C-alpha cells in the first residue's frame, strides 16, 4: 500500500505540490490525469527520489516504510519503478550491460544471487519477445538515437525485467503507435496481480481502455481535485478539466 | 642554470662534454643539427609561459629537476609485459634494446643507421624541445617502409628503467612510408612509479602518396615522470596520418603534434583522450596545416579530470589559400569530476581559403545529474552510477580506434581508471 498524505514540495523556491493525498492499495492500478504543468511528473520524481526538490510537508509511506527517507536506488531495490516521461540517453553505455547492471544491483541489495550474462540474455530475449521488440535494442547505447516510441518501449522492457511491485508510468503512452500502445499495455497487464500496483499518468482516456484502472484521480494545481472510477476518465475526455473539476 | 638559459643550462653544459661521443659525431649533417639544436635551446631556454604556445603548461618542474643522461645501459633486462604483436620493439631509457625486440623488416636502431637516416632528420624549427632532442638524442626507431609494403601492426614499448637518479632521454624516431605503404604502430610508454625521469621523444614522420600510418600512443609514464613529446608529420597526396594518443600517466605531460597535409586528399586524424588524476598535468597541443586542396581532417580530444589536476587542449587548424574544399572537424570535450580540476581549451581556426567546411565545438562539464538519477532510479548505487558514466565518457573517447591490438592496449589503460584514481 502506498499512502501519500498532505505532500507538499517545491523546486527552486516554487511550490509545485500543494498537499497531495492519495492511497494506492496493493494490487490496484490508479490513473492520474491532469493538465500540463499541474505537477504529475513532479509527483513521480518526488516518489522516486530525484534530487532538487524540497519536501516541505507531508509524508509518503510504502508498505509501512518512510519512502522519502530512502535513496533512489533503495527504492528501486525495494520494488519501485518509474517509467520516465522523457527517458534519458546514456552515450557510451550499452543497453544490455546497463540492464544487467541494474538488475544485479537490485538483486544484490535484496541479498539475492546475481544473474550471469547467459541467464540475463535468456531473460532479456524472452521479455523482448513479449514486447515484440528486436534483440538489436540490447546492442545499442541506452536510448541513444532511439525514436520517441522506442524509448518508451525500452522503459517498459526495463519494467518487465525488474518486475517491480509498484510502477509509476509517466505518460508512457505518449509517442506510441497504435500497435505499440496495445503491446505495452499487455506488458503492464502481465504484471497485474495481488502484489503489483501502479500509478499510470496519462493524458488520454484511450490508454485506460487497455489498462483498466481501479481509480482515476485528477491532479490540478498541485492537488488531487477529484477522484472516481474509470468512468471519470471518460467524463474528462468529454468535458475537459474545467468542467470536471468544478463538478 | 640561469635566467638566460631558462633551466636549459644543465643540458647545455652536459652537451659540451658529450658532443664528440654522441652517435653521428662524424656525420656533418648530424653534427650541424646538434649544434643548431643547442643554439635554439641556448637562445630560447626551456619554453616558459610567456610563450603563447606554452601559456597553460609550466615547465618549471622540469627546469628545476637535475637530470643526467643515462650514459650506460641498465645492466639487467627489465621485466617485460607479454607482447601484443609478433613484432615488438623495446626501448629502454630511449635506447633500442635489440635483444629484447623482434624487429619487423625495414626497422633498425637509429644510432646504427644514422648515415642513411640523417637526411630525414628535420630541423628543430625553433622549437626548444626539439632542439634539446637534436642536441642529445642517442637512438630511436628508424623505420623505412618501401613502396607498397604492409608492415601490419608493430608494437613499441618505451621503458624507463633507471631507478633512483632523475635521468633524461631524448629518443629520435624516424619513420618513413614510401608510396602505398601501410603501417600501424601501437606504442606504450611506461616507467617506475616514483622515478622523476624525463622522456623527450621527437618523431620525424613522412607519409608518401597513398601511404597510410596509424599511430596509436598510450602514455602511461610513472606518476613522477615528465613526458614532452613532439611529432612532426608530413603527409603527401592521398596519404593518411592517423594519430590517437592516450595521456594517462606522468606528472607533467605534453603531447605536441604538427601535421602538414601537403598534397591533395591527404588526411589527418589527431584524436586523443586524457585521463588526468590528482597531481597530474596533461597537455595536448596540435597544429594542423592544410596546405593542399581536398584534404579531410578529424580531431576529437576528450579529457577527464579528477582531484586537483589540470588539462590543456590547444588545437590550431590553418587552412591555407591553396587548401580549397578542406573538410575539417574538431571537437574537444572535458569532463570535470572535481571542483579543483581545471581545463584550458583553446581551439584556433585560421582560414585563408574561401571554399572550406570547418566545424568545431567544445563542451566542458560535470557528470550529468539527469543521467545519474536515471541510473540510480534503476537501482544502481550512486558511486557505481558515477563510475559507469565516467567509463562511458572514456569508452566514447577511444571508440574510434579500430586496430584490435591498439584497442586492447587502450582498454587496459582506461578500464577502472575512475575506481583506481578517484573513487
Ligand atoms: N526545475 C524547475 N524549475 C522551475 N520550475 C519547474 C522545474 N521543474 C518543473 N517545474 C514546474 O513545475 C510545474 C509542474 O511540472 P510537471 O513536469 O510536474 O508537470 P506535469 O503535470 O508533468 O506536466 P505535463 O503534462 O506537461 O507533463 C510546471 O509549471 C513546471 O514548469
Ligand atoms: Mg509530466
């Protein structure tokens, strides 16, 4: 269970999160929608531990732990995964090497046995196949020269490999073609189960036809202004945020 | 040592005693070159920071050290690393050690072939360090490839072996490729960690029509050592001089390269990487002279600095009026890993032709926080994430080298550098 209470945060003296209250019970998928600049990515960064934010109030507990007190790598090892809205390019770092290093760093932190190169390759190929991605991806440098859609798929590949218990998907659907949207959604749905929860940030109701959320929240001006069932997404699509938030 | 000779006094006075005993003493041209070198050094002294080309590199520590020349070869043979190529040429304190070497065809110790090689020794051109080398050189590599010969990959190992005394050696390497000849040299310079020696090599290189010389230099001198090297290469029509220099060792190192593209479609690559750790100073200074039309040149130099260290990149490209349709590219990038590290970068383009394509760029920065966070968000601890990004920068820096023997030598010098030096 992820519990966010009264979370306020600022960056460079500018308050972005103005008191977020949100609970994601174990096994549930929640969607967050909201206008540009409302603080969705900021929330995802704060949850995953990026530097540069001042947490000025509130708390985040995750499975009983104080999430905000953990280093980003500790959060990852504990099962938190962020699919970046803008995946970062790493010139000079091979994708296969990167993925295996990350996977093994997490395993080491959890006291599990590391996977060797052969076992990793087998695992990676299996996931690539599931996501209908080419093995070529592994040979390239991380996200360098990837198309927008390829970057997003690479995020989902990482998620599939890391097998997190809590995923935050920040506009993973933006930039995906119709087929990729379906494939990526299947990738998320494959993880669905009693021990997997997710926060799916999106601008488009369409994604939620594939990844059907348990709850939908509207984030505006740094606050959750409305919450509801999956039909709220349809309402937003039809009426826009102005109407929906006033309702 | 006095103010007039700017730290060169010791060398000059030893030359007085040595001039009749040095190799080639009976050869007119060699004698003349030595005297001219002495005159240059006497007039200019060791270059000081008032000289524009030496603004960022201070030779005071070299001037203050009291070097002697290693007049006798070391007694026992030094321990050698495993050879990387079938042909390996080993120098010990600047002397070609034939008993330790497997000389490829057309290669010989310069001291033994001075009569044949003397015409190829270039004048010092007013460069004090070349003057010093001319005055004092005892030996070097003479490699004279005939037309169309393919020498494959030759390994060169420069060892400093003399222990305690600060010695200086000034090898002179004369390398000539006749038309269509091909050569790759992979050269490593190393020495004892605590020895304050001076390695002052000069290279006279000629690449004839359609010949191609790939010159990979791995500088891993001992951490108290000085290496001041000067390469002068002339490339004829359709020829290629492809230099890659890794500066990873030494206390104070200058890697100076002059290339003249003399004929149409001659090509030059002057790439390099500098790994500069606490207490080190590394300087790559290059002069590229586009003197003929249709010549491409490529240069990428990457410097990574840790601790209290200093890096220098000076790259001058001169495009003469005759050099129409020059295609030049220069890029230098520095990665600063500490607040106390410093890089001075000075690109310089001087263009007199009107139809040219010359691009250049520079970046200086610390590790990218976005990249660090991306790695950490994937579970990689901060220290390991930093090491990965430094290694990535270094990997990119040596990426252009394709010869597998050179790749192995570079890989060995580069891998784990950050963990060894800075973490
Ligand atoms: N480094 C920063 N300095 C100042 N303001 C910032 C900084 N980073 C983000 N912001 C501001 O914080 C606000 C929230 O940004 P955030 O990226 O969280 O929005 P978002 O809801 O994800 O928007 P989008 O839908 O466009 O992705 C924006 O107004 C943005 O300009
Ligand atoms: Mg966003």
